[in-house]
C-alpha cells in the first residue's frame, strides 16, 4: 500500500521509524500528522505502516482525538435522507456517551432490557410501520462490554435480530480492545464472528494506555464520517503524534506478546472465583471488569477507603452511575499481577467487608452526598 493510501485510510502514517509513532525517533522531528486532516510536512524516506488497523484486524478506520462514543449521533443521518423517522434501540445499561449520542441524534429512542433481544424485538414492533416502509433507519446500539457489570453483549443473538429486520448495529468497543478475545481483538474475536458489527467504536484509553479512538465498519458510514458530515469529528484536532505513538507501541506489544492477554484472563478469572467463593456478589462479570457489589453508598465508600489506606486502588461507583442500592467497587486485575497479589487483595476485601458490616455505626464522610433512601 502506498504512503498516500495509508494516510487516506485514516491510519497512523510514519516517516523513518519502525514504530508507527508518527514521530521520527531518530530526530524527534514530526512526521505526517496523524488522522484524517494530517499535513504532509516531512518529505524524508517513508514507510507505510498501518499498525492499529492490522493488529486490530479492522479495515479503513477513522481515527479521532476524541473517542467516538456518540456514534449514534454521528451516523444516524447517513441512512435517512428524509431526516425523520429514525429509531434507536438502546440497551438500558448503555454507557453515557451512547445515551447522549442517541438523545442528540434526534431519533426516537427506545430502551430495551439489559442484553434482552426479545425485549428489543418488542421495542422494534412499536416503530410505526409507515416509518419502516419509508426506509427510515433503525439502529441497535450497545456496549460490547458493559462498563459497570463486566458482562458481554449477546452478539450472536444481536446479529440474528439485525439480520432478520434489516437493523444497523452499532457497538462501543471501549472496554473490549486488549481485554476481550483470545488475543485481545475484542468481541468479534471472542465470538469468532469477524466483520459482524456494522459500526464498531473503539478507543485507546482503556486497555490501550493512550487517548483518542477510532470507528470502523460499514464503508458508507466511514466515508460519511470522513467527508466532514460528523461535526464532533470534523471540528476536533487530530490525534497528536505522541498519543498515536503510545497507542501504536501498545498494539505492537499486543501482537508480539499475546501472553499478556492470556495472563489478564487468568488473573481476572481468579479474582472473580475467589470473591465468589467467599460469598461476595460480582454480578454478571465475565471479563476483566469485576464489580464488587456492596449495596449502600456509605458502605461502598467505607470499603473503598479501607482498601485505599492499605495500598489498593479501586473505583467506587454510586448512583446515578448505577441504581440505588447497587453501589459497588469496580475492580480490574492487571496482567502484571500474580496469584499471590489477587489472593492478598481478596483477603483485604474480606477484612474490609467484615469491618464495615460489623460496625455499629457507619463512618461519616465529610463533603460527601447524603445517601438517598
């Protein structure tokens, strides 16, 4: 592939290095800017390396400095020339960026029960027949990995649902890349269903230690995004060479050393198993995201503080991010952890839960929001 073709495909393009960083490692000079709007400044010897696309096994991605989580807003108008009548079917556990994107798109928003494609079918049946006859677009929108529960979207059922009804599928792969699938390629690899999702939105700020993201999938939609009709993308700055460099290097490591993903899966499974063995509620988790569901907000914050004081950083999640009475700590094992690390952490969790639940009075937290009842 020629260098100009790589640039047009929206892939990181590189001058004079083996790392696809967008920066010449020998001189510190700037190579071709990264992204759709990159200027060609360096005219030295070129190599066309498309590391993210090749490693992730996606085609013709659009790169962006901001995660394209509002995909429903970006692609909605692409398939509805009349500008009205569109409908978006959204999982009730959809991440906030998807919710906002659907709300901003102007389409009718229909929520369905979590991971329940039968309920999605019931919602679909409420769409006016005249809208469907007119060709108004219908979109199924969800996360590939649900960020607060750690379970996977039912891609096989969703694929059947969309195929039978002509529905366009949009998935946010934020928590899937580098974490899900035998080699970290995400939900399509996990289910062995390549090129199933019509529009897949990924990012480089979760499993990949950088920022920005990409969209890949249906060529018509990608061209729609690339040609300037998606304002959030068009009016943002391109990915910096440094952030792209970090993402590319992480993806190189992902391809070269798949044992990191294997180890992550082993440590995540051990964490879930040991927590459940001690009677703790880890919800629906089947990925590296493991919720420790505590219940009340005050107890959750007390456990969070106890763990933090002993050197364990966790994420405390309370309403409205989750429902009242479902406050939790969001736990994610690291590929560098070993079994002893996991076991020691679970021991500390047990101590914290015993102390909090056995206390006669919950600790007070100054400056915090009062728990709702």
